């Protein structure tokens, strides 16, 4: 972590002026599992979001876009449920999403348009609105409820994923908190499964949307668990302005500090999602250098995180570097085979497109680690990119063969 950023507890309620909580409403099959969660600000916030690019978006995604457009980029609360995606439910799905916003708004005494909505879970099942209504009514929102909120948004995650940091902008103390969920259907192209971010900084709405887009592009848009995009992917950033700074614009003195903080938080959360991929035993980082374009660097890095044959080899700790070469050669990035270099961690594997002088034992020792980096140098340009993924195991099949039951 950069020296200027201090780690603090609290997740999404670390910044002052936010309250959160969750409860068990009985949506999930597991007895007592938390499945309805709420996040609320004491005052109206500027709000920005990025969403799935799926052509089959869930009702809550459509409602979030509608509310952010109607308010001009403002919101005060979020209500969500896990265990049911509220997707492919037709007109009823939209009516239920609106009802969730109305119920939360009534509880908080605010406008329904100031409430954003998320859902995650199984597609094609109508929401059990009686359970959700009871859940929203009984949730207790507290200034230290960030961790309970995180527990309420999880589905197949094996552990909660949250972070909060503190830093200075123009003499003001700023806090930034975040949480995310997602362990399967992870190959985002606009956001991630679900991620919520809060800050007490004051942000110009145009700057807030743009800085979130850039941070998401270099974090959540660079992870892969299985190559499948969700219908519900959502990232939301709430800023309540209680730090007392002048609203940050793109050219403000503190803009670069805030963007660096946001990138730190989103990259941390993205890595934790890849680390917790369904059935995963290893976190894989891929660093590509020397690409001709930024798009080529990103394409090459992501190709290795999505390749089933490479990920299976990594699970088996098999240093079959031919799978790296074949995947890169087919990914569409501009490359010259005779210039390609590949390293597994500190071990040179390929030099100039042919095997380097290494031992299988040395390569296997890298692959045996729970976390390691594959370095690729294409030597055709000056662009670089980093992506994250995980190995593919029998556990992934076990998880997804019976998910619908």
C-alpha cells in the first residue's frame, strides 16, 4: 500500500455519514444466511455507476440506470438481495425492483428515485417479495455495519471482501471504503459482479463517473474466473462530501490523489475476487509488456487468464509453457513469435520464442505457490497491462453442476 494511504477498519461504513446492515429474510436455502442488505447515507450523495454490457440485463441494472439518469447522478441509499438475480422475470421483475426501492425509501424517509437496487443469485425465479419486504423492515442500519453488509451480499463467495483506507486531500481527511462479491460468472466488460464504494470526499459528478470508469477498466475489467459475464454486474460509488473539500474536478489539485486511492481499492477488491474464484486454489497474475497497443496488451493478458487448458495445467502444477505460447498466438494481439519472452515468476521459460535454459523443478516450484505472476514480453511496442485469474479445478465443476438446485 502506498505510504499516503492508511488502512482502517469499517468497509463501506468507514467514511463518516454512512450506515449499513443486513438480515436473513429466508431467500437463500441455508438457514440463517444473510440475504437482504442496505446501505444508506445521512444525506444525498453524488453517485456514479458502471454496469454489465450483457444484452440480457437484470431488472435492478435497468432501474439503477433509470434512477441515476433521472436524478442527474445522485442517490442516498442502496438496497439489495442475494439468492435471486431478478433477471428474465419480464414486467414483474421491474415492478419488484421498483417495490424494493419504494420499501427502502419509506424506511429511510427519502425519495424512491434516490434508492439504487441490486440483486444477485439464480436467474429466472420471481423475487419472494413478502420475504424481502420483511427483510427490509427488520434491517438495523448502524455506522459500524459495513461488515454485516458485506456478509449480506455474498453468494458462492467463501469469504468476505472489503477494504477501507484514509488519506489527505488539500488538508482534509478523506476516507474511501469498498466491498465486493463474486466468485463465479466473472469476466466483466464494464463492471464486476457487485461492488459498492463509499467516500466522504466531495466529487464533481462528471469527474466521479469518469474516474470510476477508469478505475474499473484497470481492475474489475481485468479479472477472470470462468469467462462468463453476469446479467447483474454493477459497481456503484457514493460520495457524501462530508470531508469538506471543494468538489474535485479533473484538474483539481487533489484529483490525482483520489484517483490513485480509488485504483488501489478497486485493484485490491478485484484481486480478492480472482483469489476466491469458485474452486480456485491459486491466484494468477499476468503482466504483459512490450505490446504494440493498449488494446493488444489487455487482450494478451486476459487471454491467459481465460484459457481453460492453461488454467488446468496450473492447477496440476504442470509447466507446459506451450499452452502460454499457443494462447498468445491465437488471442489476436500483434506479436512476432521469434521475439516472445515468458517467465514464470523469477524463472525464464521462453526466450525469443523457444525454450529458455530452465529446469522443470524450478518452474514447478513457482506453479506450486498459492500466488504467482506470469510475465510476458512481446517486444513489439511500449504498452503494458496486468490481469488476474485463478486455476481451474474440479471444485469449479462441483460448484456449478448443482448451483440451480
